[in-house]
C-alpha cells in the first residue's frame, strides 16, 4: 500500500478529498489492491475504477457521496462481490469509483423480544445467522455464498435462497433501512416495526434497486424462533405436473412447517452421480423428478418425521409419488441437501453451460418445462437440460449443458443467444420473470428492457431521475 | 337519478366527457346520490365534489384519468369508504371528483396451485375470503370492516387486522398490482410470482400510498392452505412486561402456528362487562392484562389443544401466567374473540374517546405503556386508558376515555390535543409509528410531517412530484 503522504500529493482532487474524509489507507488505487473489486464473482466482467473507497461508517459514506456529487464521479457500491449479474462491477472506463461497504460491519443491536437484529451493510450473511443463533433466534436467509456475501448486497439484490417458501425473500425479512441518498444525505429508516402506515414505502424502493437509487448502509432484519428440528425427505415422481399436486398436498399437511420444496430432474442427479460418486443416489430405480422436502418443526424431530410419514403414505396411495424416503438422522438430512447443492458443482465439472434464473407462476411450471424443453430440442439439437430449483417459489435454475463430448465452447458461442431467446420468450408467455433472484445488474439490463412494458420502463426512469438526477449511483445497472 | 340526456346537456365539459366515456348513469351529481361518498365512516369529514364517477373497468378508469388531466380535475379514489383517516373523502371545495372503484368487482382468476387470486379493486374483502374458501384456500386478511371494505382500499391503506402476526399486512399478501397512473396509462404489474428481481419495486410504492400516486385497479393476492383447526385460549397476566416473555415462549412452542396474540387490559374487560353483561368474564379474579392467543393448526383441533395445554402448563409453572383457559369448542373460541371484538363497541357505549393506532417495537410495549400512562395521569387527571391490540405486531389501540360521569365532550375538546401530543411524543421516543394500520389520510398528515425527518419528507415529495407532477391524485392526503 502507498504511504498516505505520497498518495495524497499525487492524487487527483476528488481522491485527495476522499483521503481527507476517510483516511488515505482506505482509498485504494494500487492495482494490486483494487483488482479483487474490479471483476465479478463469475469473472464475466472486468471493470476499471479510479479508486476503491472503503469507508467505515455511515457518515463516511455520506461524506464520500457528497464529494462524488461535487466532483461528478459515479459510484459503484459493492458488498461481498458475490453477485451473479455484474451489478457491483464498474464499467471499463476507469472513471467510476467503487465504494465498498465491507468495513461497515457492526451488529448495532439485537432485540430478541422484538425478533429483530440491526446490522450494518457490510456484515457477512453467515455472521448475521450466527449472531441470531447466539440469541436463540433464527435468521432464515440462506444461500450458497453466505460465507462471503454481505447483508447489504443481499438487500440491494433482494436475495432469495433456500428459505423463501416459508420466510420470504430478503425484502420480506427487512423491516427498515438506513440509506445514504445520491445527494449524500442520510435517511434513517431503521424502524423495527411490523406495521407502519405513515407514507410512501421508501424501504422497498431501495431494496432490490442494486445501488442505483442510493446506498443502503444498515438495516433492521426480522428474526424468527429457532425450530426445534429440521427434517428432510426425498420423493420420486413421474413428472413436474405431479410435483405440483404433491406440493399442494404437502402444504395442506404441513402448512407453514414446510420450509423447503426443491425439484431436481433425473439428469441433474445423473450428473451428480457422475462427478460425485460418493454421494449416494437414494432410490432403487430412476424417476423423472425428485423432490426434496424440508420441515422445520417447533415440537420435535419425532413429530416432523411422523408428519412426513403420513404425508408420504397419502401421496403413495394417491399415486402422486412413486417412492419416498424420510431422513432418519441429521446426517441423512444433510446428505439429501448435499445432493441438491452439488448440482451446480456437477454442472461445472461437466463443462460450460448456460444458466437461467427464471420464475413462473407455480401452476405453470409443468407446462413451462414441457414447452421450453421441446422448443430447445427442436432448435438446438443435443442441448442437455439441467432443470432444478425452488419449485415452491416457482423459481427454476433452468440451465442448458452443451451436448456430450462436443466442443462445449463453440456450441455455446453459437447457440447462447438462441437459447436465451427461447427461454425468455417462453417465460414471458407464462407471465414469468427472467431474473427471479439474481437481479439485473449489467447482465440482463437489455433483456429486461426488451420484455418490460413502455409504461413500466417510464415509471422506473421517472423514479431514477427523481432520486438520482445526476445519474451518479451505479449508472448502467438495472436500467439505461 | 337524472335522465342521461338532461344530464349531458347541463353538465360542464369535464362531466359531459366523463358521461360519454362511462355512460351518464355512472356520473353521479345529484346530492342524494353523491352524499354517501362525501362523508367518511367515522363522520369526521364532510366533503364536496363536482361528481362521483363510477367506472366499471380499468380502461374506463384510465379514460377518466386522462379526462381529469385534460381538464385539470383532482381525483379522489374511493373503495368501500370505510377508512379511518379521511383518506377517501374529498375536500370541501367542491372541485374534486370522487372516483369510486366499487363497480370493478370481478374476481378475474383463482389459481389454487399457485395459491393466488386475481381480483379487481372493488371486490369486497369478505368476497375475496369466500372465493378463496370455495377453492379450498385461505385468504387471511381479516378486519372489522370486511363486509364492506374493498380489497383496493385495503391495498391503498396497507390494511392490517387480526392475521398480521402470521400472514403479514396487506402488503405482504400482495404479489402484483394493476395501476392507472396519474397520466391515465395502465401499468400491468399483475404478476403472480413469489420471486421477481427485475427492477424497482413499483408494486410496494403504490401499496399504502392512499391513491396519491395512481389508482390500483386490480391485484394478485396470495392464498394460504386452510388450517385444519383454529383454537383460541386466554391467559391472565400481571403486566404487559410478562406478556412479552409469554409471547416469546408461545412463539418457541408454536412457531408459525401462532396466528393471534392480542392484549387486553383489565379496564377493557370491565367496560365490556359493563355494557355487554351477557359476555362472560372467563376468570375468577381480576388480572392486570389478559392475552388472547390463537393457533391455526394444519393437523387437528386435538393437536392444537394439546399444544396449548403444554404451553400454558410451562407458563404457569414459570410464573409468567396467573391463570389460563383453553377453548374446548368452536363456540368457546368464538366467545373469546367476542370479548376482544366488543372492546371498541363497549368504548362507544361508554361515551366519547380519543383513539390512537400506534405501533412500537414489541420489546418496548411495556415501557411505552408505563411511561405514557404516567404522563397522561399527570397531565390529564381522570383520563381512563383503554389499552388493547395486536401485541404480537407491536400495534396497540391506545385509547383514552373521558373521566367517569363528567362532560365527555367538554373534556375531550379541552384535552385532545394534549393527549395526542403526549402519546405521539412517547411513540416517537420509542421509535414507533403514529399510524400502524390506518394510514395518514387527512387526519394525521400534519402529525406525520411533524415527526418525520426532513430527508424523508423530501424523498416522499420527490416521488410524488415525479409520478404526479400535476398533483391531481388525491391531493391533500398523505403529504402536503
């Protein structure tokens, strides 16, 4: 790292002012220091920036934004840099400044009676979970990147994950936010209230806006009681249509105790078996679809298991389910989740693929898969469908693997845009979404503009213009 | 009613154009016809209007708004006219037009597999509940006015009610909306998706905006599985502080099965006993606080009752609860709810009172009651506190009854503003809200401006200005 004095004397005026505001060691300009902030998690985007700014407090963030306004410097807010749509990567021009929230990493308050935790934007998701658990509470947001993503990034992208069926998305887990506006003012909306009807819902406007309307610096998040036990089960079914009927049945039996309902096509499990042979396939024969169910029970493991047994018996008798297995231990529950979680890893082992994070109304999932599979088979022969996801949320990772044995890179280069068009057109016909949980970032900005109505785009632009008239907050993300 | 031809020839140009757009019989100008639309439910406000417009479709709403823009006529949207803050009553100038959504009353779709119902704004809340029940589903929004309020009004005010603890407010029950913008465009945001991260959250901006940013004409609402049984219980406690510990215990035992947790002070039940002696007081002695609990169980009545018995046993042993009774029949469950529901009626019988719909963090409720009771006792001797509400949501109806036997009207005229200031200042110190579930309307617009920060008011004004630059949508409501 450069010496502060050297740095300050050689810096352009904006960075010199930033160094004065937050301390020179926290204004990174050395390429070695800035590199990790300039490329995204999936390494799709390589940006450049005049600096990476690392404030430690809300007031420092506000001071930096005021300087950015004064010097007309665009700001790219960044949390754990684990986004999947390039939303936290600056453009290639080198004129933007990355503003990292990671040093805002205090848990400000935990209030078990109110079931809330107040955290700064840079707190790692796993740390929020851990602090909640220490207080005997559950913070249910959970996703693959939880060891490195930040709660601020989760809020900016309205992250989903595996608990949405019961607990909702990040939006539904947030009661209040603190925001630095594009003018450098601090809005203290840190309310820990379940009900508050006193004006416009600013909170939800900032959540999911990917840093384009202001910078979330802290939030009050909801906690839940810790369940006494979590138990999983697997069910084998003949089709995605059957899985829908099975979902209705499971919800009738288990109500809000049902916290997971994940679909995995047979090919997903074949891939897992090929690349992770140590993970045991749990059924004797093959089945078109496997569903992983999770119950979070307030009573006991025995109660959850008995509930599962009754559900499976009814489903088997009704012919909805061909086979089923209920986990008999925590280890077996974990083993079932492992199968699900190894699908993306098996996909990576298998080679290049095109990913889609789509959502449709839950009732349309069977039709969506049938129609889109058929359209892809006709247009791109040999494409292999890797279909899995959060069926209970209507959210599929509807991924396409190149044909076995061929040149995957050439195949994808030739077919990616065709595949995207087929998938997104089908999503659009079923009134779905092209980004269920990953956001738009820079990756899907044009696709979103293609499918959204003129009225919606106009409303979004009016809000952006009203709140950020200088277009300094993460420009080129979400909308142009 | 006037004859269409007469009407059209005598009307000012705006109303003539409206009559051409939606049919003259649906443009009400006769005072006999318009009267029910011009005063609010609580008869606090008496407005005037140049007409009441009754369109039947979204396109008709859009056509009327375009005419309003052309003729610069302000629009006051109205649903069932059951609001408690005057948000649907026009001002006294007689230049505004009331736009009633009641004829938009179709259920457009019900999708049990997706657990959604798509309804127009004018559908009565009880009808939404009934249609959901016909499809074997629960629409959990429930409140006193459900027989006459409309889902559009519920959305405009983000209504709360008795199911919030488990199912959330109207906001949390809504997946998508259709809106006529202040320019008369139709935004079709009728998405039935649990997850959708493709841009700004317009939906939540319109929810709770009380018709000041546009007119919600239809919505996709979430449904839930029907519980197999609902059982209630009453517990007697020594203080509101004990009720908080009891809430934590109940949530640990019952998790998401706990759907109601209502607090009633002893004086509330004394008033009920005085004015409705047929309602039996369920305990032998008197207790400072009574809590009504409700379980919604996916298994059976027996299971719910057994869970309650275990909970009460633990709470009694821990000394948290002094006495408890679990309903042994549906009739007894209903009798317990009756006690709670008769509190406002008993208050009305007792005479004039000042109502507050406040919310604080749940953990602060005990302190809030203690401090505010003491401040009121000191400043307004003789005032009687009628404290009850949705403790599980942190939402109290913290009402003040005039002293026994005196001139209630004179007492309130003298003390209402003092009482409001004491209550709202205390709410503010505890980081609470002056309107938890009723909205601002015209009743609390100045109070809200008094307590909100300059930054928040500025953000709200920026949004209003961006979306409704001519200020034609329900002016003088929510913010000036």
